[in-house]
């Protein structure tokens, strides 16, 4: 039997959408989450800065003896995954490859939209991987920098959020995409607005495929938690605000208390 938790991290509250999928797929597993609320957003920062932050966070999670680390952040997944893999001897799971696989399973016309932070779109990680797996595919990418602050503020379904969503996505709709990858884990928080804007276009949430992969990985490697007691989830942040607790309750349906960590120490 394995007593270790799964470590999950994000720049802020967006990774809670990944935690939701993990709990859905693995209700018996314990999760230790870190949200870098003091330094959010990551999307406008350099690759070097994002990687520095990510390394600090993984160092912190390893002090909690986690059995795997989930990068519940599109910006870190697309910019820093290979650096983290080289630096740490622990299974690390990213979002990009799982989002691409899920998208290629559903697209009918191979015309794919990707939205993400400026850093994610600049990395072209989704485009490169899609083209590697399906060279004939057309990929149209769009950064949506206001989505993260809207999500962090909890403005996920009001008029401002809807108008912003429609302005960002219209050019992708005009390209006749039939599938849209949410390349940032904050973006599922705006799912209602996105769905209204794109109509019948397939919306791909990479966290769904990533959670299924992690469940399979733990099972195949004998790392599943096998206890009759209910799992206890723990949440850490770099700056404790009421916003995190409020959105945590909204996304996970439970008011988990969060603890503050001086992440610069790691």
C-alpha cells in the first residue's frame, strides 16, 4: 500500500480544475496542491523565470514526499517540462501531450485552435506536437492574456467575461476550427463563456486526459493509495487571499483551508 500523495501545482487557482479531474478519476488518492498566488500570472514572464519558479515549487512539494508531480499549469507545461524532468528524479506529468492526443481523437477536419497564455503560445509547444503527430493538421493559436486575471478574480460568467471571450475567439471561429484546446488550466473556469462563444466546436480540456493517464500510471507502477480511510487533501499558497479559498470552494465544492508558504526559500 502506498501512503504518498500526488503533488499538483499551478501559478494560482487554475490548477484547481486539474485537481477536480484527479479527484473524479482517483477518489481514493490524496493531493497536495500549491498555488503560486503571490506571483501569478506566469503568462507574461520569460521562460527562465517560469522555470525558476517551477523548480522552487517542485523542491517544496518533494519535502512533502509526493510520489508524482502534476504540472497543472499550461505555461509551465509548455515552457519548463523538460527542464524539470532533467532536474528531478520523480515522475512529472504535464498537460500538453495529453491535450494534443485528446484533440487528435476528436477533430474531423484537422483544423485546430489553441488558446493559452502569451508564454504558452510563444513556445509553440502545442503546434509542434500536433504537427509531429499529424503533419497535415492546421493549427491556429491565440493568446488570451485577460482570461487568467478574470479567472483569478472570479469573473467567469459575467458580461465582461463573455465579451472578452467573444473578442478573443472570433478569429479562430473564422478559421473554421472544429476543436479548441484550452492550453491554460485557468480557462476551464470560463467554460460557460467559451462554450457560448464557439457553439458546437469541440472544447478540449487537457486535464481530463491527463487525469486518466495518471490513474493508469499509478495503477501500472503499484503506486495507488489503498486505504479505507477517506483521503485528506492539503492546499498551500504563496499568498493567502480570500479569492483562493472562494474559488476552491466553487471548483471543488469544499472549503479546503489553505496554508501560506514562503516559496522563495526553496
